[in-house]
C-alpha cells in the first residue's frame, strides 16, 4: 500500500512539474494576424459612398519603433498592448454597423480581448523610460479616431474609417514588429 502511494505521488509530482512550465509572456503573432484578417474580411473594401467621410489621421509609427535591433522594447510591446486595449474599447459599443459580418465581428472582438488578457503579464516588466512619448502618440491617434466616430454620430461610414485605420495599424505591427511577436509554427 505504501509503495502504491509513493508511485501515485511520484506520478503526480511529475505531472505538476511538466504542466507548470511557464508560458512566455509575449504577444502572439498568429492572434494579431487573425485579428487583422477578421477585421479585413468583416466588411470588404472601403466603400465608395464613404470617401467623403474619409479623413487623414497621422499614424503614430514612433509608438512602435524599435531601438536599434529587430526586437521591440518592452515599452514598444506595451504600445501594442495599449493599442489592443483602445481597439477593444472602441469596439465595445453597441453602435457597430450591422452591415458587417456579425460572426467575424464577434470573433474579432473575442480575439482582441483574449490578446489583452493573455498579455497583461507583460505590463509588470515594462521599461517605462521611453513609454511616455509612445503613449502620447497613441493617445492623440485614438482620440482623433474617437472624435471622428462622435462627430459622424457613429455612422456606418465613420466606422469604415475606423476599420481602415485599424487595418493599417495591425498591418504596421505585423510588418515592422513581427520579430517581437511569438509565432507557434512560423512558415
């Protein structure tokens, strides 16, 4: 009986050791790509009837800048995290276009939320030395986006402008910060 108990305890301790391996605290590249693709596919091309509403918004590329090497600093990773939080906040309204593919919209919202939840661990190790500059650029950018939505009364065309801006933002992150994202099986 004692030997059986020792065997069970040993097996249990082995399983605990195997499953307690820490997960890397990093934004997942595949989820960022999925977010981009769902956003792209939920509404199609930018509608011609919305061209008059389309406004220029200066994209804060410096918020995602790398410092010398291909790896994004921890404050740059926080900029991506804050971007996802802002996207989540803006898409948290009940005034989203019903013309968009609602299933893709729901998947998009769920993946953005999942990325935020899974990358909270990054925030404890952020080097904040250059983050205030990044944060100011993001605050201005997302403030401008929110202002367009409010000014245009959350119209379909205003949301299409927002979708276009967020597509560009996610494309920029994927293109310029891809090496800083965690990829499961990169091909």
